[in-house]
């Protein structure tokens, strides 16, 4: 095989030819310019030379001329092939032929053309030609080089024009930078974006496009710190307007020597895009707020409907249970007269009426809880001890699932009804357990929010809820459970309890990833914690005595009432606790009646008023009955004997019970007051405190013992 010398100033071009000839078995000698080629020709006497035409220093034409005039005859007679991408056929062919160039092969041709040309030149052997006179060669050489320079200058000028047109028309700002971070070109768009003349951005003025913290990293990139970086910058203009910029900085690398030659900076003004995104976010937020508002209005409408229906139903239940109680007493008194079987049958039937009434009572209490219209027992407490004490009950409610507590120390105290909050937690854990019939984990965590609120989350690993179920989860009577006997009031009453306490209950869930219930309750600061004072009532269950020093000039609007929700009102526990200005003291059954005191009974429900009067009369009191506030005031004016106490409904047409009590006490300052109501809408503030000192609240529907306990409690006060 032959020895081939490849001459080219571009290393990549030499590599390609070397690999190509290596496959043919030729030995390849590489020369990076004409001078190097002359030296290697003397040392190795190649069989053939493959050379580029345009090279710095000694180009291909001059290399051939010097080889042909070289005293070394072996080197002078070596065949030469031009392998080039830039060959001026008309200008260089005559002088190339005169210098003995065997063939010209363009790089754009097939590689086989070069291999065939080498084989042909080797077959012909060394060339023997007449040397071109130096003057003739010099003239032809200059003409060829000048022609190529003119062509290159024209091409360069054309390229510059095209670049200038693109840069001027570019919608983004462009800066060309050297390796030291100096800008030598700025397009008009960048000056327009920056509101700065082009001269102010040349040099290192372009750094004004970047935040001060990003300028060092940008300069490091130009020195090889990275290949590309993206930046964002908010530009404050003199008029107070803000422009948002997105920048991309890339370095430019010299292909031959792999040295950094600088970089290009592209700057895009995305203020309109940012404004559009902001409008989109605001619109999305507005729609979310609108959806939340509609949901809140829908829930509020349902609450008003549920609370109103439950209040009216409580009056009906009170009459039913009251008359049934009287019937049972009459039946007991006539037990000696009636046949035993008949007496037992009637007693059992009336017992079933009582049982059904108690179930209906529990349902109305849940509706009142959802409607946030039930009487509460608020106190200030720490959630962490409550959860620790409740852990056993929670685990019982969890069934096959496990319950894990993660309690954060230092969480703020809350003011709420601890029994009600406990019921909410039990209800949520029970719901989570229903979603995990095969078992799972229920994690309960406490934390303090940045605003000082107390946050409790209940997270399960169950099947989760689809969006359509999640959307309706708090609606009363909505349930996805089948054959469980549930009324669908669990989450709705829990929501009412938390709302009553001034907090929020939210649900997040995705199918297959479980559900998280988040309870947020306002934290109680030591400086704002209410002063608790007690007025103990040694009476029957659900009696609240007023101990707050707060009074008001008029009835509190319904929207500002602090109602109480109860998840399981039928499972009330006994015990005594001082709770936020009111004392709840269940007492033993009443064993003694009244001493003939006169009581004024006011209720707009005739049946309930009648049965209540019979309860009181049977206990030894004299009862004056009135159907509304106007009739009650007339009785106060006409009856000149002492009236020990007034028992009044709270919600009545016209003047409500609280307004009546205020007017009545102005006329008779010693008059004691017992309020009876399914919800003390005008008596409890948003913190759950009683607004009427020296009053007693008995919840409807009440038993005779509960009513008499409340009356005796106020009569025994000094």
C-alpha cells in the first residue's frame, strides 16, 4: 500500500481522510499546514499528497509550486490531489494543471471519488513537468487568492446583512458577549426592553438585565462555568412600572481549539404573559371564591331550614312526650282498677311511644347541631390531653384500623365544648374506619398554624372519595353508606359543631389515596381568655345557669348566635363541670315539689304550654299561662300578688323571650327567669357565654324532672 500525506488546517477534515484511507490499507501522514507538509515531504517522501486549497500561511497552490521547485526530486515528483470544499474552477485550474495537480475532488462528492482519484494517480506514478516561472505563478496565485477573498468578503457582507436583518426584527433582545463579559453588539429590541440606549448596554452595561445576585454566575458561565443558564428579572422602570424579563445565556465555543469565545444573551419581555397569568390566577381564585360562597350559602340555607324544622319539631315532641308521661302516671294511678294484662299492655305501648320520641329527639338534636342552634357548654382546654384521654374510645371506633397520635407540643388552647369536639373526633374516626373495612392506619395530628390557631388533622389510608361525593359530604341526610341505619347527619353535625366553635372543618380526598379531615379552631391567648364564674344549679340534666356579667340592650340577631352541635345527643354523660360562665350540674331526680309559689308560663305552643302547666301544677305550683309576650305582660300588670318566677319560651312571634324577660324584670325586679328553648338563639353569644345573668336555660324537649330542676334552682338563689 502507498504512503499518503494529508494536508489540511482543520483537524476534523484530516481525521475523516485518515479513516477513509486506513480502510484501504494506506499509511497516512498528517500535516496541519503547507510548511509542515514541506518538512514531512522531505522526511517521508510520500507516494501521493492529498491537500486542501485554502489554508493559512502556505496554501495548497503555493505548496504544489514549492514541491515542484524543490531540489529533492522524489518529493518534487509526488502526485498531488486537491480535496477541498472551496475551489474556484475557472481561476485555479490552469495553474493547478501547470503545477502537476493530478485531480480536484470536492468534499461534497462521494468518498469513492477520492479513493478512485488516489488509485489513478498512484497508477500513473511520479509526475514530470516543466516548472512554471516564478513570476507567472505569483501573478496567477495573487489573482486566484484575490478572487477568493472577494468572494468571501461578499459572502461575509451578505451574512452580516442577513444577521442584522434578523437581529433588528427579532422580538427578543440580543447581546453578543466576549469571554470577559464585554458586549460588542446589542440589538435595538434589547435597548427598547431596557429603556436604555444601545451605548449604555455595551461593555458590561448589559448586566443591568440581571439581578445583582445573578451577575457573578453569568460572568462565570462566559468563562466556562456552565454551558447555559436561564434567569428571571423584574425590572423597575422610572415611572413605577414593572417589567418581567426572562433571560437565556449560552456560551459560544471555538470549534477548532475548544476555547470559549464568549456568549450570546437573549432577553424576552414577558410582562404581558405574566399579566395574563396573573389575570388567570385571579379569575381562578374568583371562581373558587364564588364556588365556596355558593357552597356556604347552600349550607347556610340548609342550616336555617334544618334548625327551624328541628325547633318546631321539638315543640311537638315536647307535647307528645309530656302527654305520654302524664298518661303513664294516670295509668299507674289506675293500676288497681284496670285489668293487669290491659295495664301492662298500655304501659308497654306508651313506653314504645317514649322510646320513639327519644329517637326523634336525638335526630332533632343532630339537626340543631348542623344548624348551629343548640345550647353549648364552652370551656377553654388543650386538645392534646383531650386526645390522649380519648384514645381508647377512638381505637374502639376505629374497628380493624389502627389509630396513631402525633401531638405537637405548644399548640394553642381552644374554647369550645370538649364533649362536642370529642364527638366530632369519634365521628371522623368512625367514618375513616368505614372506608377501611380490611384495616389501615388513621393518623391524628395536632399543630399550631402560623396565625396561632389550633389545627387537628385526621388522615386515613382508605379508598378515598370521588369528587362528586366530596362536594356533598357536609349535606344533611347525604350518605354513601348502605344498610347501616345512618341518617346521613354525621359529617353535617360535625361541621356544625366546628363552625359553632368559630372554626372550620374541611375535607380533602382522592380516590385510592385516603381522606384527610382538617379541623381548625381559633386559639385562645391568655390575655383574651374569658373569665369563668359559676352559678351552680343543683337541678336536673341540661340546666345552664348564667354567670356572665355581660348584658345587651336588645335581642342578639340570629346570625350572631353561638349555637352548639351535638353528634350523639342521646348519649349525654352525667357529671359537673364549670364551663365558660355556665355550670352544667345534673342532679338526682326531683323528690320535692313547690311550696305554692306562683309561676308565669309563657309559650306560643298551646299543647306544650298545657302539658308544662300540668307538670308545674302537679309539683305544687300555681301557674299563670300566657300565649305570647303581650298576654304575659298583661298578667304581670293585673296580678298583684307575688310571682316567683317566669318560665318563657325564647322564640316566639313578636317580642321574643329575652326581650320579654327584660321588660318583665323592669316591672318586677325580683322576678326569676327560666328560659326554655331548643336553641338559645338570643341568649348565647358567639363564644358560648350566657348573655342574661341570673337566668336558667332548659333545653327542649325537656322532661318534667329537668323542668322542675331548673325552676327550683332559680327559686333557691339568694
